[in-house]
């Protein structure tokens, strides 16, 4: 039976959790609220927390005037390409790091972790020079996919390595005894068992690719090929900034990803914790 001090402690932790959630979610609320405000009410003092006369026509104007469908299509293309490249190459790397343990594998794992901490702003210049020298900048979306895949690969490898480590080696050994090759055992036995972890990691990679900005801004100069993260900056003009239109654009941009995350949150949590215990 819980004591009074334990009950008070749990209540305090619950209040702290609610405050943390409120701080985290308030920017999202402010984005949606600002998208429905007039230009004058955006800068009102004291701030207007809830729009008194929602300007729903702003969403219609943004949808019709900003080519947002084209920008979103480019975002989906880049995110899908990043996810495909990361999953194809990252799955094999994760499996190798999970199955073969020696000093060289530990060094490789450490190198993967170090790649994760490098900021895109640091890597974009050498990547730009390298891609320019081999002609990849003629295909800017492909160049962006390859550049950002290098950034997301360590994150994917770390997550999927944990999923592969939960799969008993005996299953692979049985497949090898039955005549399968190592590659066959990996494709036929290991990958299906690790699919939940791989799918969750792929979903998180897709979300990251959908919001990619730094490489797109540096490698894609053609407005017709730019993703939504770049298209949103078209509302930032030298003499005027239409903040309600920017927020409406952002709301249309991120709402599908937020909805997918909310609907799949249980599967995401299960996938992230699947490798926590063996």
C-alpha cells in the first residue's frame, strides 16, 4: 500500500510531467492560433491567446497561391529517397554490428556514433564541393537524398542494431544447417523478425527527411525542386513578413506528420524499446 509521501511524490511528478508537456506543445498551439489571426492581433499586447475572429481564408489563400502541393511533393520525394537509401544500406550495417563483436566492430560502432554528432551545417560545405566535382549537383534532389542519408544512417544503425541483437543466433544457425547461406538466413530469417524495429526506425527517418532544410537550402537552387521547408521562406520578404501565412503554411506542412505520429505512437514506442531487454 502506498504511503502518503509516495502519493504526494507521484502527484508532484505528474504535475511536472504536465508542465513539461505544456512547454513542449505550446509552440504547436501558438502556430495554429497565429495562422488564424489578423496581422494586427498577432502583435497585440497583451497577446491574444485565442483568435476572436478566425481567418480561415488564410489557409485557402496559402493553398492556392504558394504552390504548396509542389513543395510537399518534393518533400515526400526527398523523404522517401532518404528512407529507402538508409534502410537498404543501414539494415546490413546494423546486422553486422550486432552479430560480429570484436575490436574492429567496436571501433566501427564508435565511428558511427561520432558521425551522429556532426551538425549538417559543418558537413554541407565539403559535401557541396565533393558533389560539384562529380557532377551530382545536376541532380539536386538526388544529391540532397545522399547527403541527408549520410546524416540519418548512424541514427538508423543504432536503433536497428538493438533490434537485431534480440534475435537468437540459434535461428540463423538452424537456417545454415538447412542449407541457407549467411545472406539467405539474413533475408529469410533475421529481417522478418526485426521488421518492427526496422519499420519504426524507417518511419522516424522519413519524418526527419520530410523536414530536412540545411542540405536542401544549399544543394537545390531550382525553386521547382525545393521542398516545403524551403518554400515556406518565400513569405519572408525584405519589407513585410506575413506571419499568419507562414504559420498556415507550416500547419499544412506538419499536420500530416503529427497525425501519423499520434496514430502510430504505440508502435513507435514498442519499436524503440524492443531492443532494451534481451
